[in-house]
C-alpha cells in the first residue's frame, strides 16, 4: 500500500499559529514613545493515516509589515538557526507547540508571514504509520527523500516556504492581545508524494515550495489555545516560588507561572518513588535550576503561561516519553484500550475503565460517559485529539482516570444521508466489518469541497445531492462514493456535524490510463483492471476482482478558485525528480490518450469525478 500523504484519509488541516501578546514601550521627555509587542510563534498540524511522524526543523519565521510591499524588511519572530530538534508536525494537531516568544516586535500592522525550514533530507523525519499489529515501521532513509523548494540565498540548506498572506492583518499595539493561525495542510496531495519506480526503492518528494499548503485561519483568543508540552531545563526559579524560567529544547526561553487559582499546578518529582502528583500554588523547593523539566501550560488572557502539569528530574531520560495529549490511533473496544501516539510517534496503550471520565474541551462539570467510561468508547474514533490524565504516569499499563477530548472527527464513506442525519462507514485496520457513526446536523452545519472553504454551503439539500452521488467503475456496478470528514461538537447525548469536507481521494491506488484525451473540460481514465478502487469500494472492502473496468469521466474546472492542480513528475537518472506544475493552457498537450496519471477528486453528483489533483507520471 502506498504510504503517501496523497491519501487524505484523516482530517488534513492543522495550524501554524502566531499568538501576539503585546507589552509596553518606553518614553522620555526628549524622544517619542516607542511601542512594541511580544510575539509567540507556535506550530500545529494534523493527523494522517499514512505517517506517525513528519519531523522538520523550523529555522526562521518572520512577519512583514503591510506597508512593506516588497517585503524588504521582515521582522524575525523566531530564530532557529542553531536548533537541532525537529518538530513532529503530527503531534501538534489542535495543541499548539510554542517555539518561542519574541519580544520587542515593532508596533504596526502585519499582513504576511514568511517561514523557513531545513531542507536537508537527513534533517527530515518521515516515519510510516503503525501497521495493523501496532508496530511502527522504520523511518524512511534520507537517501529516499528528495526536497524541493526555494533556497534561502544566505543558507543554502534552508527552504523558504511560499509567503502566507494573512486574511486578517495582525495589529501589534501596546496593551492588546490577539492571535492568528495559518493552516499547515499535511494532507495536501502535493506536499509529500511517493514516486514509485519500476525497480528499486520509492522516492518521497517533499515539496516545500507548493503554494496552498499554508493558509490563514483566525482563532478567537489565546485562552482557547491548547499548548503541547515543552521540554527543557530550568534556568531559574523566582525567589517567591511564583514562576520558573525554562530553556526549551529549541533553545528558547519561556517564563512559566505556578497556578494560584482553584486548580493548582500538579508537580511530579520523578526522582521520588512512588511518583505522585503534588498540587501546589508555588514552585516546590525541590524544583531547582539545572533540573530537566517537562511542562504543559495554558495561556491566560494577558498572554502569560500558567503551568498545568510539571514533571522534573535530574536525569533527562527519566522524563515521561508519553505526554497527556496526543492522537488516538486505535480504539480497542474488546479490551477497552485506546492507543495514543507518544512523543516518538509510537502508539502507547492506555487502559479505559468504567470509572474513566470523558470530557469535552475542558468542561469537567459534565462526564459525557454518564458514569460508564468503557461504554463511551463506542463514541470515540481514530484521530480524536485527547488530553489524558492517568493515575500513575510511570505505571504499566497506563490507566486513564479522565480523557478530555480536544478535537473530534469522523470520516469515511457517506451512506444513508437524509434530511435529518447521515452515516459514515469506514473499515479500520484489520477489521472486516466497517465501523459506522451516524451524525445529526449541528446548528452551525456547513459543507464544502476540500480547499474551497470560501465556497461553503449551509444547504442540507445541496449536501444530500453530493453525499448521495457515486460513480460506477466496473461492469459489476461497483461504485466510487463520496468520502468526507466532519468536525464534531457534543450535542447533549451524541455527536453532531459542524463542518463537513468532501475529501479528494485516489480513484485507485495505482496509476490510471487516459483513454480519452482532455478536451472541453473533461477527460476519461480507466483504472487498472483487478486493482482495489479507493473511496466507497476500498473502504467497504470491495474491489474490481474479475469485473471489467469502465472509463471514468474526470472534470477539470477552469473556474477561478476551483481549478485542479495538474503536475508532471519526471524521474531523472538516480534520485533526481522534476516536478512541473501545468496551467490550464497546457492540459490538452499533456493529458493525451495513453498517458499514465493518478487522479484525486470527489464525485460531483452528475456521474463525473471533479478533479482536485492530477499527477502525470513520465
């Protein structure tokens, strides 16, 4: 099976977030007041079925003033020039990884963001997702990774990502706090592409120069950000015990406050056995400068960071490798176990008991399970983002006392869509019978085709027209059906769909042959006979078998904002791969009869496949 992010089977949206906490300036009688703010640079991303670790080293992040039309003087908000610690993009979905706090950012209005990453293949981590047995495969060797993108003129190994235009400019001003986020889309079909070869190992092309992977997404306020744990060493502790300063693994300095409120910080001294959580409103005397520390924190309204949990030890290797947030990779309803990715990208088993409480986004006043924690597993699925509290962080196995669901998503083939509800069906792992979940329409329900949120619709009849469509792909009548992902909201006794996105998925896992050349907005392709067809058939366990494949009509829109991405991949001698993006004027010359392509799209309700991405292999 191809392990490529070209199959967006999970909710493929994440964030690179900037949280701006503005401070004061200075003035005197002889000079005007100089105002500046502090900018927190964060990274978040999203899960995927194909990878358990996509690690990159972020080298630099800069904001550009709206008045600086030529981007001649970007303002650096993160300097990772000496950083050696990759960020696992898959660990940070809906839980922001705070990389730095840049102080002294000049006041003003900023409308663009520039990010640079390390493009050295040896500094990029690609680890395939765990197999059905729960075993994590070996990382992809650097020799099989090809990196594409624009190089920094000063640092040849750094890749400058396409400039991100912020839909809502950031205003840095004294005494104000604001936040902005940008989608970093791991599921973009062109981000990581597996290029199969006739002989030898496949090549994984990482396209850091692809426009569209980064998109702006506003977030409401800092206190709604969920921060991933920070690891580092204690630089100092305040004399009154009210705070500590830590130097993170990314070489940045963060000030962390003890929680003096009704829910004091939980401190874990890992050098004292048995390990126990000690609630305290001040830093314990045993937590001193030089110790290794792991911290989960939350924002306050003023941008300060308050510790939720703090683990500390003299030995760095003693810090817990599992942290209380992560993606669920498997739900074992027979043995009452969930597996949550740890910091290394390995699935950690966590036992669920009848006493385990389930919460939704921090609301600890309501146990969603109604007092039966194991029964609630029927409502949980892979790629839920959770924060888990365990009885003993060093126990084997870990036993959850509570699970706080930060983000819930259901995905799969849509079946049985009606005016009141619709059902997802998806085969997971080695399960033969698909798992189904039925959702009501939430009060803020909307839907759109992947990457076109500006074309979102709230019309349930329009949703039904697309959801109930399909494309017949063989002489047995097997049908390629719509595949979608829904973000969830808890609605009293069950989940309801908020936003639903129709996802472009591969027509089949192998290249298709163009049987009718592109003309007047369409072409026809035929899947390879005898191969498994994705979408409805792949998920439901069907296949072409001995049936004869029939041509599928593919529509390529030339409407602005709806045009598909058409690329040509050319394998040169050795590891060299040339990727060329073709505009609509070049489609007819490239998409000729006999061409080998791989098409991703969604059924359009008329029997055609609306293309989102077409890859031409040469």
